């Protein structure tokens, strides 16, 4: 672990250089350990795949004091890292209308479309962090057999709820936005609601499982959440 000054009010805690399950777990363990302290001097926490950015109030605490807090929290986080979080179930309709890139993923991976859907919906994913846009969860733990590069040219608009693949990641677009991930399905659930508390359906550190649903079930769930 390295603690690097990032600005006059932030420190970057780096656990490694390569993305791995072990490093992601260390980042999330520290993230939760610092969250649990409810220290008002720490203004924000920004987890990534291999690092955690700790933003603090320089008028209330020194950089050295924050470093000491981080080192203490690392040990707390490691001791609590074995606690399994609840799994959030996300229904997904993998129909062709919602998954225009299913065939591309199948062609790239050498799998059938049915195999792509089965593998994608049978894994348990880890919410590594939220970013790109409000509520967009970067999910780790996708089977290696499904790894597929993103589109060469991003779409101008991707519908809210779209489920996509980019490299070794999968994720859900919470709102309509441009994007270059390979789309394989769509969830009827609202992933981001600024009026809700919390506004995002999933948080960093959560576990996620996708369940395959048909179009009829999709429409019923859309009506139920409208």
C-alpha cells in the first residue's frame, strides 16, 4: 500500500498496479472502514479499481493526521473484509431489441448467444465503484470468457437500464447517455433516482446477480416502477 499526496486536500491510497479481485477487495475494505468512522473531517471517498482517493478538509485536519487515520482504517478494513454483503438482484431482459450487441459478443467470444446470456446471468458481481455518470456501477467479477472490447465508435444515446460489456467489465446505464459498451440486455429497474435515499440502487462493495426475464415480465416490472 502506498499513500500519495494528490492535492492539498486529498490523498491517494494505492494498493497495486494491476486490476485483480484481491486488490479490489482491499480498496473496498478501506472504503467501508473509513465510511464507518463518520469522520466529518473526511469530506469524500472515491474508490477505483486499484486505489482510493480520500478527500479531506485541510482546515480541520492535517495530511499527516489523515495518513494515520488511513493506516489505522486499513487494519480495521482487513479484519472486516471477510463479511459478505447482501446480494442485490437485478432482473434483465436479454431480448435482441435490448441487446443489439449480443451477436457481436457471441462472435468475439466464440460462444452462442444463449451461452452469453447464461454465463452473464449466472455470475455474482462486485460493485467496485460508481463513476462516469451518476449511479453508473462498474461491476467486477465477469467471467473471463465474456470479455469483449467496447465499440470502436460510441453510440450517441444509450437507453437507461441498458446492460453492457466493455473489456472485463459489465455495468448498467442508469440514465440515457452516450456510451460505447456492448449492449446485451436491459433492466426495468430504475438504477438512479435523485429523490430517493440513497439515490443509487447499488453502492460500492455491494454484490449483484442478474436474473434473466422475458419481455412480458419486463413490461410488468416497468409498469410497477412507473
